[in-house]
C-alpha cells in the first residue's frame, strides 16, 4: 500500500481529472474509509475505534478495508502522512526551491507553519500524537524527521557558503536544533489547549535568526 494515490479526504473530488473510472472508484472507496475514520477518531478517539465501526460507517466490507489497509494502525499512518508529514515536507522543499537567504527562508517556513496550524482541528492533534508515538527507527515518523533534517541541513549549508550563517556549529547540528525546538513546541500545543503557539513560533523565528544568522553590516 502506497500513499501516492491518496488524497486528503477533506479535499477529495470524485471528478478528479486524468484518472480512469477504476482509479476514481478506488480513490472514492479509500476516501470513504478515511472520512469514516476521521469522523470516528474525532468523536471517540483512535484507540476505542474499531475496524468494524469504520467499515460500518463507510459502508464497506471488512475485506475491502483490508484490501487497502492491513490494519487500523496502517490507516492511521496514511492519515498522518496526508495531514502532517507530506504537507510539511512539501513546505520545506518549496522554501528551498525559492533560493532565499537563510533568515528569509526561516521566516517563510515558520510563518507558513503557523498558517497551517490555524486550520488544524482535533483530528490533526490526534494525528500528531499518533505520529510522535510511532517513532521506531523504520517508522514513517522517523523517516520524516530524517528528511526534514536533510532539508534544513541543506538550508544551513547554503547559508554558510553564502556567508549569512555562523560557522560556530555544523549545519547538521543547527538543523537538529531547529527541528527539535519546533517539535517541542508542537508537543506543548498538542497537549495544552491554551498554548500560545503563534507567539512561540514568532519568538522562535527571531531567536533562530539571531542565534544562527550573521548580522548584516549596515551600509554607510
């Protein structure tokens, strides 16, 4: 089971262009299952929800469910990938592709992360929690963290080459500090309803820029 053909169930359109009738039907079934799972997870949590309940709400047979997802945990991983991992990885790659300076890149990434979080609901918090619990060496969560480390390492390496990032530490170290801090704030936001995530990310942006980036010399 791969995630390339899965679409966000809250953005799914049965009239997706460029797909055959069979491919559209597969997506329709997958998204019925995803929508049912999201509804049940939001109302009663992931642990109490059973495959039988998901199948009943989605109006599909158990055999159909297992044709797409070997287990409920595999379905949760797919949802995590759609709602969290892929979206974040694409964001970082889009920032890298713009070739901005390090400070501008950090501002853009963290401001977009704030915008994304503003649209997150209860299901997204549940998925973040599940993602953090699924942190074995070969898990998608671990692969996701490693991929982001690579991306931020590339960003800092470019910055050091351009002379706008300090040379005090290695790019990999800076990348791990950036990600570990972001993840710590996400954990706090996930656990506490009143956590001021926007203010924290604003503060983090300035902290990282002041700590990592070299100050530009004023002209004249």
